[in-house]
């Protein structure tokens, strides 16, 4: 009796060694690239922070220049002779000189206003003469209006303009100037007003062509932002900015993580308005070219790895696998498995060895009880073939549904669907046990119906089964084909909601399980033909599953049991299992 030389424990085969070499070659390359990528990312972040800081500095300088120009215009207006003439006291009735002075002053105010790019309004009011000259015709100006005016800074509030209520920046110049520090009433008020929409337009232009998301921030007011930004996001970022600017109140550049996403944040304070320009950019958009390069490298690395695996697999297929097949074949012969055969290997030196081994196994097998082995194999094949006929084949449709849900990024739906699918196939692919209880068969049916319901929302089902029946033994996959038949033949062509009702109850001499639907149903002639086909040894493809169920019922429970088919009050078919207790 020959012996097999065992391979020493822990000894690696050729395929394993080649794979280890390939992996060891890729590890230092990937490590070096990762280090280089991190360094590049760090440098890019610092450069972007500095570049963006310079950009928003220039933006704030432009904004301050325009604001200062508007404020200087107030001094020019205050020194104008017609403005001084407006302060002279007159009688209660305006005379021609006063009206002419006011007309000329209005022309000058209009000229001043139109000389600026921003939308603005200039107003001159004299408390002494109670005369107003303004480019804003909607607002009422009097002593009460200017009582609480802001002189030392720009005030942000809602004002009535020719365009309706708007958020504006307002600052008032009064003369004589010493009244700011001394008691007394001013002789003249010069109000400068410009709308916040001017700043919004500047922010819109600033955003063009970049990933920037800028906004103007002041702790006492709502942020001023571009119309394209998300107000909720800006509000949340404004709350974070109070913490960011604590380290450097004037300007700064930082990298933060907000809502699990990294951002580059730059900010500069406006010396004229007292507001901050805050600009934050998502790192994902900024570093997208680097990430694309990283993915390209990993893709190339993966391609090299796959090529290495393919080369090693070729070596494994032509050398290692034939050797392993021969070793397993010899071990099988020693265990008495004389029916073991080795599939034809590659067309090389091993082909002759495998062919001779198969001939030797075949000669040995003829010396044992070949007929008995063939009978067992035939019986098992028959049962598995019958189960395969009943088991539904809708795997391709399920994969198509999973693919469509993945394209829609509906992760929760995919998880629920695959759970039902895995439980369904875990049950249907168990061939070692031919009997089960009704409760397990109903779990299979629920998973099957949930799979279809998730694909078609018009499917609805109900279940009314007496609890005592749930522990009854029955052949596996005996009840499920009825539900499948209702969906495949009843739901197709049915418009609107499709309902399935599953009932189970005790009868006088046994029990029955029924599936009813409101589908398209069958004509009386077709129904009679279907009933007749159940008794035939062969039948049309559309009744093959029902015929198998009918034959299995009679085989297991006796001739008194079987399949019953009739019209359903719901409008479709009523198909059920009639089972006699204990059989015949």
C-alpha cells in the first residue's frame, strides 16, 4: 500500500510566494507616494490660505475706498454754498430764493449720487429753516428723524428708499463739527446712505470662478451674503467665527473642520464699516485636482497589482493547481471516494498525468457497487431538480434594482433589500433538509413579497393564518410557488393596486393554505384547462410550478390532498393547498 508524502506544515506554495513578492514591491511605492502627497497637500493649503487672504484684503480695500469716498462726499456737500444758504432762517412761507436754492442743491446731490458706482442717497436737512433736500423721496426727514443719528460710525438698519424698504448703511455729518463734543444743536445734517445690496453684488463678483463662499459678518447683525449661498450654512459658520477671530481680531487664516468637512477660512476686518469679510472654501473642492491625481495613482497601482495577480494566477493555473488537484485526488482515493475525477488541466505536461489518474479512478470505481451509488445519486438529483423547478429565478431583476438604487445613492434601501434577498436565498439553497415548519416557509414568503414590494409600491399583501398551524411540518418550497404564481401571472397586466391575501385555517380532516389576489384572473375555459394539466405527467411551461406542487402534495400527504384552483371574490385567482392530516 503506497503512502503520500505530506507537505511540511507552514510551507508556502509558489503562488503564495509570488503574491508576497508583488505586495512587498508595492508597499514602499505606496508609502513614498502617500508621504509625498501629504507634503504637497500641506504646501497647497498654506499657499491657498495666503492667496485667499490677499484676495480678501484687496476686496476689503476696494470696499473701504468706496465707503470713504461716499463719506468724503458728505464734507463736500456740507461746504457747498447752496448748502450753507439752506441754513438761513426764512418766513413760514417759502419764497422763491429758498425754492431756487433747494432746486440747485438737489441737482448737485443727484450729480454726487450718480458719480458713484454704488446705489446711494444724499440728504441735507437744516433744523434752522426746516428745509430738506434729498435724493430719497420716500423717507420723511425732520428733527425727530435725526435725533438719534449715528455720527461716529456707519449704522446698519432698514430704511425706506425709492425701491421700498431696504437694508442700508447710514452715517450722518452735522455742522458745526464741534457739536459732537459740546452741548448745542447742529445747524445742518448731511446724511449718506448706501444699500447693502451693493455689497451683495461685490460678493457675487468675488465668488465667480472660485470655490469661495464669502460673507460679511458683524456680531450685532445678520450676515450679508451672496444670493447663491445657503443661509443656514452661513449662519452656522458665523457662529463658529466668534471662536475663530478670538486669537487674531484683525485678520487671519485657519483650517477648521465643520460638520465633518474641512474648510479653509480667511477673514479681514473692514476699517471703515467695522464688519469682517469672512471667506471659507471646502477643502474637497480646493484639493480636487490633487485627489484626482491620487486616485489616478491608486488606479495605476491597482492595475499593476491586478497584472501581477494575473501573472501569478497564470503560474498557479498551469503549475500549482494541477499539482494540488493530483494531491487531492490521491487523498480522495485513500478515503474511498473512487468517483473522484480531476477536471482536464492545462494542455501541458500535467495533462497526461491527470488523464491517467482519471482512468485509474474509473477502473477502480467499477469494482464497487456502481448501481447502488447511481441510484442514490439519481434520487438526490431528482429531488434537487424538482426544487430547482419550484425555486424562483428573479436574480437578474434584483441585481438591476440594486444597481439603480446604488446610482441614486439610496444606501438604506439597498441594505434592506439585500437583507431580504440574502434571507430568501439562504432558505431556498438549503438542499440538505427537505422538511420545514410552516413558520419558516412563511418567513421565506414574507422576504419574497418584500423584495417585490420594494420594486413595485403598488403591491400590498395581508396574512391571516391561525397560530396553531405555524408549527405544522411540510415539504420545503411547497407554499411559496403559489405566491410567486400570483405575482408573475396576476400582477402583470393589472393596473393600480395589486393585493395578495394569504390565509391558513383548519378543516374537518386537515388544514389548508390559500393565496388570493385581485389580479387579471383567468377565463373559465383556461381555468378548467389548468386544472386538467395538474393531473398530467407533462404540461405547459406556465403550469409547471403548480403541477410540481400538486404532485408533491399527493406524494407526501396522499391522494386526498392536492392543489385547488378557483376564481377569487377579489377578482383574480384563489389557489390553495388542501392537506389531509396524517395523509392517506
